[in-house]
């Protein structure tokens, strides 16, 4: 085993404040590991799971899924691997409906982003560009540790933002960039001045804005998921209440709270990547450094495939802007019908078909 690869039985890393949390929050790394294991037990293909240790001793929890029958073929290692990066608050377990299908013809890697899931939870800077760089550097060090020369890079939501940033910095390592309902691309709309009217109507227009600014100022003091941690023993119930869709998305696999428990344990621990994400967005979730301002830095020859769910809150018109910016560069947009932001879970068969088709254009 490479020194960079540690067995999953290695001691879990904990933060300095971890020891007292279970007295208030019903969570621990052990519970997260158990919830994840229950999910990953549904994978039919071969699974390699390890912590990949980075030069700074941070560790990235990693899965590699390979087709059992593919091992019999000589060209098994010739296929470009697919690397999947989850979104904000997620982890490798959310890809459960995709890993088997997408590993039919090539190895598939999925990992918990630095600061999320079972990966290390280091401190992040409050500066947007520095926080982004810390994420991207960890991805590159992860790649180096595994010895991957080139990859098809897929990112969902925040993962799409970081995958694009990575590809801009390390284009020689990416064969194809796949963006799934990517966060952080559009520029924040500038407020438009309205025509003058009566005093009453003016107050009516301005009051919501002032209240909105006041509420935004208050909530900006907290990390995005602080509410669930502050809820203590009521946290798991709140996840079920506020995100019942996660249970529905996977109900054909689990008839209990497995997925919402997994989501809870992923996010009830020490906020780390969450802090990094907070540094990267401004009020109402707009990115401080919109990626649409940088997509022109992608190499003209880099193929980019953009996927959106037709029911998602992410505006697909941004994808059209990316196509316009890239001009004649290979850029495509695919809309997946009846899928929300979590395209891969809402319509897994169509998502898997589209992604596999994209991968097959590489090799």
C-alpha cells in the first residue's frame, strides 16, 4: 500500500472540540461511518475505499469503484477514470445510484471534499480566493497521491464550481469537464432603480429591501448549517422535516431514514468546508467570484458538458452564457427532464446514460 493511502480501519481524525459534542449532538465520525457503510453495501461492483493522505497530513476519504468483469480484460487500465465531486453538504454516499452504472467501462473515483464528510476538517481562510485555492489544491494533491495522469472530471453544484476552477489551473489533467447543476457561475444581478412614485408606494418597495438586508446581516454571522447543529438532539428530525426529498429520492433502496441520517452526520460535525464555502459566497448564495467571469480561461480545446435538471433552482440560461463565451470551443448543454437540483438522484437512469455517453467520447 502506498504511504499516501491509508486503510479505512485507521483511526478517524477528530477535531479538538469533538469529545463533548455527543452530549448535545447525537453524532460522531463512527455514526457517519456506519451510515455510509449501510449505503455503500448496495454497490455491486468492486469497491476500494481508503483515506488518501495529502502532504500536509490532511486526509481525503476516497472510493474507487471498478467493474468486476473488467478486470479480465487487458485494457482495463486504459480507460480514463471518471472522478466525481459532490456538492455542498454532501458526501460519497449520495452517488449510490450512479457508481455501479458509471463504472461499467471505466474506474470511477468519488471522494469527500476537504472539510466535508469523512475527510479532514481543517480551518479555512475567510478570503474567497484563498478558500477556493485551498479546495483546489487539495484536489490536485489528491490526484498526485493517487498517480492519476488524466481524468474525466464531474462536479455537482459546489463541486462543479471547484471542478471548473481546478480545470482552469490544471487543464493538462482533465480530458473532459462535466458540470451538473453547477453553483456559483452567474453574476449577481445589479439592483435596478425604479421610477419615482407616491410616498406610500415608495415605502412599500423599500421596506422589504431593508428587512432583507437586516435578515441577511444577521444570518451572515452564522455558517449555513449552524441551525442543524444548534438543534442538538432534534437535529436529525429537522433534516427529515426540512429535506424529506432526500428520503424520497432513495426510497427504492431504503425504506427508513438511512439517507437523511447520512446527511445529518455529514453536516452535524465540526464546520470546516462549510466555513470555506461561506467565505466564497455573498448574500443569498451568490458567488463572490462568479465562475462565468473565468470560463474564458479554460483551454479552447477543453470539452465541457453542462447538465441541468428542468425542475432545479439553478438557472440554465447561465449555461447558454458559457456557450457564448467559449465560442467555437466544444460546449454542450443537456436538460434532464423531471429532475431537480440533485439530478443524479432524481433521474439516475437518464443521468447515468448521459454521463456514460459523454465519457465514451473520451475513450
